[in-house]
C-alpha cells in the first residue's frame, strides 16, 4: 500500500475536471517539459513531480480509465496506470519522446523510435464474477476469453506460408522517413509500410496479414481461499499476441465477489444480525444460527440485551496466503411480539403488573438521571 495519499490527478496537471483531451495533453506536456529528468539531472523533487504528472496523464488521457477515476477516484485505477495493473514504474523515455509528439502535431512527423521490429503483445483484463463462498473457501473455475493469438498458418509473420515479409524499400526497414523542418530534423511514419519497416507482398489467407487471429480460449482459474472483491490474478504470456514475432502480453483476471444475503465482510471477519425472541433473551437459550460452512451454535445467556454482539472465533474468512481464519460477529436483535392472542396478552399484562424497577436496571438508572437533571434545572 502507498503510505502517503496521492494528489488528485486534475490538481496535478492544473486542469478542471471537464477539461478536454487536448487540454489534458497540453497540461501534461507543460509539466513534463518542466520536470523531465533530462532537464533536471539529480533533482529528486523534479523527478517525483515528473512521475506524478506522467501517472496523472496516463489515466486522464484514457477515456475508460478517466471514467473509472471520475467515479471511484484512485481506487478505480489502483495499480500501474500505464499497464492497468501492478505498481507504478515511472516514465523511461527521453525528452525527445515528448518533443516528438509536440512536433508531430505541427509537422505531421515525430522524433525518436522506429516502429519496426518485434513488439510485445498487449496486456488483457478479464472480469470474473465468483460467489461469496468461492472467495471464502477457494475454488477452481473455468472461464473463457477472446484474445488475439499468433496465427499458426504463418507462424505470426503475416505472410503466406513459404514466403516472408520483405524490408520496406521506402524507409529501408526503419519504419519512418526523415526530413528537415526549419532547425529540426523530423521523422514521419513511413506511409508505405505504416511504420512496420517491412511489407507483405503475399499475405496469409488465414489472418489476412495481421499475424494473429481472434480466438476464444478456455482456461482454469484457481481462486485462493480468502480473496476479496477486486483481487487480480496474473497469467503470464496469456494476453494479446505480439507483433512481428514479439512475445505475448499477460492476462489479468479481476475477481468480483457477489454480495451475500446474510453476511457482511470486513477484511476477514463476518458480521450478521440474528433475531431472537423476548423469552429467549430473558431466560437464555442455545440456538443454531447460519455459519459460512453450515450451522453453528450460539449460546444466549439469560438477560441478553437487544443489540448485544457475540464473537465466534475462527468462523470467518480464511486469511489469504496464510493460516487461520477471521471471526464471525453476531448481533442479536430482540423481536417484540406482535399479533398476541387473548391468553398471551393476559400473561404479558400479568408480567407487567408484577414487574419492578429491579428487573429493569437500565430503565431505573435512566429515569433516575432524568429526574436529577430536572431537579437541578428547577433549583
């Protein structure tokens, strides 16, 4: 967990919550150019501000992430905003990467990296709903997802079997062409190969030159006992197919736990309310109540008051990746009898007539304090 509270992303970039995408981008460029480590070598404060601005931009420039952030705050985008999962790793590009984006809007080009060559596939997210009991005790369920898988017919090359992609004659494999614009040397994505650095003269009929095909894949998900809502399970290499022979990305399964009709969960403890009769509260009784693994015994002592909470140790949720379980907390609510017949009403009236202040010590103490208060006020 992060030890210090993060600043609001809009505050970090100095923009309003209804800022347009262009305003978000402009605010980020301004901050990035000011605090980039290349311009502030050895300045840890500037480096942290740059990381903070980069993290804010990674969320607010993505419509889906921005919507989750607007609704849930930092909890909605918890983890690495650049990948969608994991911890923040920081921005590692040079200042030319930022300048390159700036120049591309004016000149239609960019400064920096070639787009050719193998690249890693995208990380994928899969949301899986599980029951309250599956989260508590663990389970293995089968799920499925449609993802891009490397084409078997062309081995991911995109070229017809027996052929290979050829180096782009326009950019010579660089993926971009260079030209001068004033004082700057600007690179523009090669229009002939689309930045790939290679061209496919005879594309694969199966994937139509993409190198991958959409495939529905079923896979088992082992759910550890004690997981909570929002827990993420990583499947390395099970994400989107890489381009040009690059490695696949990872798959992250995000668990969503259904609400339970009886129990409420707080960390690994369970909380519930159980109604008991007036007679059971007065005389005491041992009753059977619902537990996570079946019925459990609860001993009600004589004279139990409504709202009293009992703790059943070890009857809660399993501690994730550890030993032991949480506790079950039971709050009893005394139910006032209704719809009494004549005989029941007569008995209650007799009980009321025979009652004295000694059997209602709380009421006696309360009214005693009230009388004392009014006596002091009238003195």
